[in-house]
C-alpha cells in the first residue's frame, strides 16, 4: 500500500492520472475515504456536517467511478449525496455550500485528454481546498481509514436546478434572453463534449446554438481545453454566420471539460482568451454593475489587468499559477474578480470558485449592455489605458525529467541576463521564472510538476515580438 500511496500526488487542482494505469477503482477507493476524513478533521468544527457531495463529468466511466467514491466514503461512516447526472464542477462546489456539506469530491480531469480521469476536492465554502489540505490527504494515504461499524447513508440529488437558479439571480438575465430572442445577439457555445452541455440552454433557452454537445470520451481526438487548435469548427461556423447575418452581434463561448474554464470567439472568428476577457469583465462589472473589491491575478496574467484595475481605483493581488491560490485569497478579502490566464475566473459575488457558466453570462451581459463586439470593447480598454499588447503561450514537451532538472538547475545557477536580444531588468520567482525585459515585454518559464513539460508564456507589444521571444525560449530549452 505505501508504494501506491506515495505515487498519488495532488497538483494545481486535484489528483489526475491515466485511466487503468494511475487512475483505478482500487486507488480511488483508497483516496476518497482519506479525502473525506481530512475534510472532516479540517472543517467539521465549522460546519457540523458529515455529508459529502459526490459529482462527476462526462468522461469515460465517470459515473461508475463516482459510485465507487460514494460506496467507499459511506463505508467509513460518512453520508453521501451522489449526483444523478453529470454537471459542471462549480455546480458541485455550489451544492457543497448550499446543502451544508463538509465538501465535495468530483470525478473529473478538467481539460486533460480523454485518457485521463481525476479527483477534485472542494471545501464546505464552495471552492478548492488549500494546498495544506491536499498535503494532509497525501500524508494520510499510507495509513488509510478503517471501515465504520455503522456505514453512512447514500442519497441522490439533481445538481442543476439550485445552481442555475443561483446563476440567474446574478445577471440581468431578462436582457440577455430578449437580445437573443430578438436577433440582436446570436450565441454559439462549444461545450467540447463536456459537462457544460445544456447549461446555457437551461439559462437562456433553446436559441443558444450548441456545438459538440454529444458525449465523446475521446473528445474528437483532442482535449476539452479552450485553445484555438481545438476550435476549427467553431471558427468556421461563426465566420459563415457573420458573412450571412450582418444585422446583430455574434459571439462564441468555449467551455472546458468540467466547465470551470472559459474562452470566447468574436464575430470575426478571432480567439479571445481570458487574458482579454478578464479586463473586459473588470470594466463591465465596475462600470455598469457598480461592483467593487480587490482584483486577483496569477503571475502569468496580462499587464492590462492591473492597468484596468487602476482605471477603476481597484487594488490588485498577485498569486502563483493555480486557482486554489485565488480561492484562498477570496476567503479572506473582499474580491471583485479573480482570474488566471488558462481560463478560470471567479467572483466575490459568487462562491470562491472559477465558474465558466457565470463568466459566460457576465460576458453576454457586457455585450448586450455595451452594444459592442468583444474585440471592439477590448480595443477601447487598450486606448483608455494606453497599453497595447499581444500574448501567447506554448507547452514544450521535454525529452525526460532529467532534461527538466538540468534546465531548472541552469536557471538557478546561471540566471538569464538577455532574452531574444533584450536585456533582462527583473526576474520574479513567485511561480517559475518571470523575466521582465527592457522593452516592457515579459517571458515566463514554468515547469510542470508532474511531467517533462516546459510552459512558456509571453506578452509583448505585437504578436510578432511574442513569437520571436517564444522561439528564442524554445531554442534555449532545446
């Protein structure tokens, strides 16, 4: 058992592995009761409940793995509410808070390819547990949890109604519905075969045009991640629609596998990452909704974010990459919005959890109330702040973990002083290595903790400069 236990590690949001290799029924039956016990030890004195929410997404056998979690957790004496259907991960975080549970255990591998499954652990407050809690889970795995003399009760619930009702109350839902019904706004939603399927239709009606709604555990041979390389169908559909319908505004919304990450596509079929959406959302929620509070960004977030925050006299807080760091901050500070470059955005008006469906509603509200296409809105913000930039990120596979170690050692012992012909003026090491360059651009080099992958991020004045810097970084790594 210790050998198996030591191999189970929690990353930036949960434990994940290849189905049938790292992620098996046997190992899940070990992890789930331990996670429940740690939730109890950490939160019972606060919440006074022994109930655990168990949910799942649409991946291969996800409902079977969820049932195994429910059985393993009831066997050690906890009550379980098991979802009757797939749903977004934030719906289960919402349920944990609404139903006064200790927390939630969610079977999902988020944006990873179809070979993967995983387990996310959520707290009673409706967000990811802290790194300290996941460390406690890892530490207890070698001991396990004994079966209880009196097993817990198993019940079932529908996660959708309470969640969607909660979301409806946070936006001007009638205005969005009217804009869609009248043809002023056409909405396409690429749910990438994932747990967002049917979500916008529940909120806004059947006129939302949903793509890739069917369950496909192989995700069309790609991954359910909101990146341009997986969105050729959406680009084509929007381009065709815009060419034949010039009267209203058009937008595409993209959701990852468990519906906690979002991206968008404008009516000219340009991809808009959260680096673009976050500044728009800050401006909209401040200017039109009167929201206030701190803005939280991860270290890989765009430099436009602090400029828009300053435009509205909002304070800024920066964290390492990983939404759990944002969630931790949301529990102790009055927050307007917290966001990460990979698409996770959460709100102080909601639970401390990234929520792509709520983000989608706020994006639609911003379009309806401003009467502008998203790219036009973004350009206006660049003009107001006097800051123009482009951004891109690449994940570079390395030959081995040994190569990873060698590159890491090189960064530690031979600090870079020049990148792509530009002097390095500062290096931030809150998470990886973020180099600020003499022309105000930046390059961030960050290593995956679990696989031989190098993540390279860059923001510069033009996309040509971005790609020039990323090409330099690739050559450096190789």
